[in-house]
C-alpha cells in the first residue's frame, strides 16, 4: 500500500511538472503574445514595440508652435435601406465581408431596430465603419 501511494504521488508530480512546462512554453499563453493580440485586435499596422518617445516629442513641439486649427474630416455615413427578407448578418456580409459583425450594425441603430430578428423593409440603417 505504501509503494502504491509513493508511485501515485511521483506520477502526479511528474505530470504536473510536464503540464506546467508545456503551458509555459506555448507562445499563445505568454504575456507578450496576449498583449500583442489584444493590442492589435483593432489595428494591424501599429506595433506594441513602437517607441513612444518620438511621438511624445512631436506632441510637445506641436503644442509649443502657433495656434492649432484642427480640421475635422467628416465621415460619410453609409445608409442601407432594408429590403424584404434581409437579415443583419446578411447586411454585415455585404458591407464587412463577415456575417459576424451584425452586432456592430445593431448597436449603431438601436433607436431604429427594436428586434434584431424582425427587420421592417424600408427601414434605413446607418452602417458604421
């Protein structure tokens, strides 16, 4: 009975160590990989390792110069009129190329859409970027 207990404890310890080593060496589990994935979720062009000092220096020089006249670029609103038999996922596929972004359209049109499953033909929807 004593030897079975010792064997079980040793095997359990070995399996635990192997599992910990395997988890710690996986690149998707590392802190840096998780930070890169969450940071780049919206923008693939920017890198988390991009130095911030040149950006800070640029902001400081812009603030010390002449008065800032900001020109705002007006974003054109894309309007979609619902046709008979259309769904939010179908509209999402048409504009975004993916059916999974239908909630983005729903959130932008909460005041117009009462039920996402019952779209009224002729309703105008704003399609966010």
